[in-house]
C-alpha cells in the first residue's frame, strides 16, 4: 500500500512558527439551532410569587427620582441630555431615548446617563429593560450612594410593573440600605 502525502496548500512564503489552513469549503458540522424555543412562548421556568396573596393589596408605585448630571460631564453629553429632557417634557419619549443613547455612546461609563435611560424605559412601559439598565447604573455608581439608592428604587418599580412583588420588596429594602440621601 503506497503512503499518501498530506495535501499541500499553496502559500506565498511560509514564515517560521506559522501555520497554513485550508479555506472553508462551506461544509461544516455545526448544528443550526432555532432562535425560538420549540414549545412556543411559554416561560422557561415557572413563575413564582408573581401575584400578591389573596386579600393583600398590590404594592403601590414607587417614586422614581431625578438624578443630577455630575460636574465634569463633557459638553456634548450635557447638550444631548438637554435635548432629551426637552423631548421627554414634550412627550416624545422615543426621541428622548435616542438622545440619551447617543450621550451614552460618548460617555458609556457614566452611571447617571444609564439611570436616565432606565427612567425613560420605565415611562415607555418597558420594565424589564429598565430593570437591567438600573442595575447597571447601580453597579457603575461606585461610591455615589444617592444614585445607588435611586437605582434600586427604580428596580423596585420595574419589578412591581412586572408583578414581581417579592422582588420589588427586596429592591425597596436594598434601596433603604443606602444612606446617601
């Protein structure tokens, strides 16, 4: 039986310590997964404690507080936030979100911007997104205890809107643990 030589792939110049690989011929062994679960739109895990106990009233809405723009914020960000506030006051929440997201692209580590975007998402009735953004704002807040407190209050409101009353109470309790008032 003759010995077969491994196929040689043409190269221009082989440098020491480099390897040559065949070009992908389009045949791969990857399994394509559907983007949606096969069982429909049912939740992946059973929901627990989503409704108040019988005879117990639902939690009242939590106050969502404003946050001040910190000193040293770039002028372009301040201008975009001013535009966002003007749009929000006129009821154009989509334009306010666009301006705030543009400001976040300029100053992505600014927790106040993230908090303000979370506020807009609450007003747009998108509590899950608002909860995620407020959590990020709380993480980015560092030593700013007042912003952490406000972020956790916003998380409590978002959870209340999602009818997660136990989570809302936990977030409210966590907000009260910050004394940056």
